[in-house]
C-alpha cells in the first residue's frame, strides 16, 4: 500500500535544514519511548493533528542523518542558536522553485516535553499561500506499547508506518514541489 503524506513545508524544511546543525548545537535529548506530537494548523476549522511516535536514541540519530541528506544543497542559511532550553532557528531553503524562509523557536520544558513555534514565508507562494504559522506540542507519554517498536509512527488518521524505513521515501511523480512526498509503507 502506498500512502501520500503531504508535509507542511515549514516542518519538512525545518527538519531537513537542521540535521547537521542540530547536532552541533547539541539539542536536548528526547526521552526514549512513546511521544504524542500535536500539530496546530493556522486554519482553526481543522482540528489539531495528533501523531504518536515510538523513539529511541538510534532512531533519532537515523532521522538526523535522513534530514542531513534531504537538506544537501537545498539550504543556504541555517542559523541555529541555543540559549538554555530554547533553540532558535533562522532558515532559508530552496527545495524547488520556492524559497522558504522560516523562523522556528523550539522550547524544551524537559527531556519529556517541548514546543515548536514556526513562522514561514514562501516566495513565490505555494498553492496560493505565502505565509504559514504552525505550532507543535510534544510530550512523552510513557514507554512504547508492546505493539510499537522504535521508529513506529501512528499518524492522525491511524496509519502506522516505521520512520526507520525512510530510505523508501521518494518524490511523487504525480505532484511537484517540496510538499509532495510518497512513503512506501508496504
């Protein structure tokens, strides 16, 4: 089964552009186990999107490596600063014809909770949108349940995939631009 996952460009751009630099800045580690990540979109008619992710240090390291590969040659500005438990990122990436400029603030409450606030500008606009403001709240929910292993992710619609299989991530031939990705999940 193939599932098309449309990522918010700001989040993909932020993750992709920060892979190498995040290590250099030394982000606070996440506690291993089950994480609940809630994405709040600017359109208030759309309810918050909750994703559950089972993670460990090895999975986080693989995701950083994947992000580094995705960012290769696409980001010309990655200014990342850490002050205590707050990480601020100024990013400028061009994953296609659109330049994406993001201001992202990650606030870590502990190894079991963090918040991301991302403001992004698209030039030219993507699908008629030139600006985006999203927030993401993440909290450790406990150990991974027996039916999940590190890398398993259950998306807002209940689809389960394993992030460690991101090697199968490819550009969708049916869609263009930085927003269309296909994940082959079996």
